[in-house]
C-alpha cells in the first residue's frame, strides 16, 4: 500500500500535490471538474493589499515545452479575497489552503498577511518575493538576501501560521537568499518561481507580450528547478516545496528525491485541467515501479 | 466544460487558408452559439482556442484559418485522427435579446460562430440578416450555407471584388434590425460599435493561456469590472465595452 502522506511545517497532507499559485484561481473553477479535496492543498491566486488589474494584454506567449506569462498579479485585493473569494473556496475545499501573498513594500506584505492570518481556512502562507513581471515590486525583495529576510521577519511578526518564502530563480545565488530567509524565521522555502523570458513576433518584430517579458514556466524548466531545489534543500534545515515544470508522477518523485517535502504543479494545470488529479492517481503505480512504499521516506533521498 | 477525445470526420479547405474540420465526440458541454473549444496538439504546449461553427449532438464543426504553426499542423490532419478537446468554453451569445430581426455581422474568421447562431435564431422564427466581410472574392466562404439556413445574406469585400465594396458596415445601411451579433477583427468591431443604433453583442479574441478561467491571461476591463475573455466572455454586450485604444 503506497503511503502518500507528508507533513509540511506541522500540517499533515494526504499527498504532496499542490497546484501552484496563479494556475488554480481560488479553486472553484476546478471544483466544477473534479473534487479538489483529493489535493494535498493548493496555493491560491497571489493576493495583494490593493486590487490589481495586472498588465496589459497580450499576457501569454507559447514556447517550446512551456509558456511565458505576464499576468502581473491580477487579483481583487485582500479585502475582497476575504469577503468574496474565501467563502466560495470554503464551499468546495475543506482542507487548510495555502495563501499566496505579494506586495510592493514590506508594510504591504505584513498588512496582507495579518488580514489573512485571521481566516481559519488558511493553513500556510506562501510569501512571493519573486514575481518576475511586476515593475517596481515583488521581484526586488527576492533578489537580495537582506530584503528577503526583512519581508520574512515582518510577516512572521504578524502571523501565527507557517510561513514559506517563495523564491525566484532569476538570481545569482539562490542558496544565500534561502538561508537568509531561514535565519529570519521562515518555516519553509518554496521554489522556483518562473524564469524571466521573452518572445518576439517575427511578423511584427515586436515582443509577443505587451509587458515585453514575463515568467517562463512549463516542463522545459524542470531540470533547472530540480537543481535549485537540490541546492537549497542541502543548505537549509526547514522544509522545501519544489516546483517548476512538474507534469507527471515521476517528476514529483524526482523533485522529492532532490529534497522537496511537497511539490507544486503550475503550468501543467493550464494545459490539462485534470493534471493534478492524474498525478495523484498515478503516484502509487510510479512508487511501486521504483520500489517506494512511502513518499515521506524519499524526501531528500538522492544518493 | 468537458474534456474529451474527438475523432476527425472531415478536414477540407474552403479557401486557400480557411479549413472546415468536422469532429465526432461528446458535445454535451456546448450549450450556446459563440462558445469555443480548446484543442491540444502534439508538440505544442498550449491549446488552440477555436470558435464553434456548428454543433449537433455528437458532431462539431470548426472553421479555422491557418495563421501559425499550430493551425498549420491542424490543416494537415486527416479523417480518423483523434484530438483532445476542452469543450463548452466561454459564455456564448444570449439569444433571448435578439428581437424579431437580428443582424449578424462577421468578418473573416469571425464568420464561423455566426452559423450556429443563425441556425438557432431561424429555428426560433426570427428573420435573420447575415453580413459577411472578407478582404477579397477568393476568401469568401459559407455564403451559400447561410442562405440555405434561410437567412438574408450579404457579402462585403474590402477590395470590391465581390458583393458590396467596403466593410460589413457599408453593407448594413438599409437593414432594419432589432439587435446585432458580431465577431471579427478589432477595427471591424469598433466600426460596428459606431455604426449600430441598437444594443448588441460582440465576441472578442485574445491570446489565452488555459481558456477556462484559471490563469487570468486574457483579462479585459469593462464598464462592469474586469472580465476574462475565456470565461465571462468571449461575448460582451455593447453597453459593457471599454475600448482600450
């Protein structure tokens, strides 16, 4: 009998599968398709202090084995997330959810997290210090160990739930940033956010995306993500949530061997809305194939 | 929305670049004209959103224009091959607003979704006028098919090589209508917006990520708030539209 349960920062999960923020809304679109309570949890749409429309369109560009997005953190703002989105989420999802939060100043992050901390639906915070396609914000906190640590401390001060910091791969030394967050009190690290990318339309000779560039995701980035998860997991003692191009049950196992306690699935949800359901269903057979009985036991099991 | 495998029954060119693909499969998620399907193609990461031209139980007709690598691959597919489709996407047109004499305006690949719409409106006893716009004569398609439904059909070509010279708006001046339904390139939609005197419904296009409301890739601003072209759209009512430029 394959054991899929993992424990992320003190909260038991039925399995390690987490749809990544920005690819799963607030859950209810997918709840029309299948019972989303089969998931370990999911990370809801990145939420900010104020409502945001995001970037102009086009926001999407296709790539080989992936896509670029420059949505720009479109969300209704924390007040409406609490008053309108969370009640809808609660109606279809009965497990602790992961609250993904973004900001443009340390105070923004603290404000939004403090508001959400009062919501019983929320199990973990995932603090995004790495959105690559928002000008003048987000990204800047994820590119220096000092700034990432400052956000971590500010959020920890106003929250009582586990806080994961979501890191950007678009940095010289991701390990030093992860360690700075750990020292500042982070309960976990999640990585990787999208990689900064760009496409040019040959007919118009203009960037495909109105924002010129955006975050590259999809199966093409999987090897980069595995490498970064491995490096960070080796360097920190807190749990690591791995993501980046995960598409199959075997990808999940590989990510966990690299050191991930749980695994997020992002762009794959947009191509196949049943991607997470299929991965969860495929995991027992994949585990059997590689003679694994418990996922918990393979975390960081790389030889 | 449903995900399902469809089998190609026919894939034939109607013009140099527009093809008709008929597909057999579960069409029960398609509930109104103006909705679209999202097609997975081997070797391409994102699906291709294509409007529904017609749908009868178990059979779907799509008319698509070859504009890039994905549609090029589609054009080479043959009967018997299978495709993975998400169906029943988008809101579709509201037929209850049509009045007795609806006017349907379609430009280029904005023509196809007018077919199922015209068919259903005519079935309801409405007197339907269809105006089809193309660049030139050899790009014209589906004129006779609309006529066979019982619609009054007019064609406009930009170069005057067939029908009225000009755009769909040049062929509508003497038409008495109670409501309109339109789809086409944005300059045409703007011209229709200005030229029309009643309320109406516009179908929009945008580059999409998922096509079912999850990624926020195709959002637009409207009078009544932000909408996703793939979910609250692609059809927006005239009174709701905020032109961005």
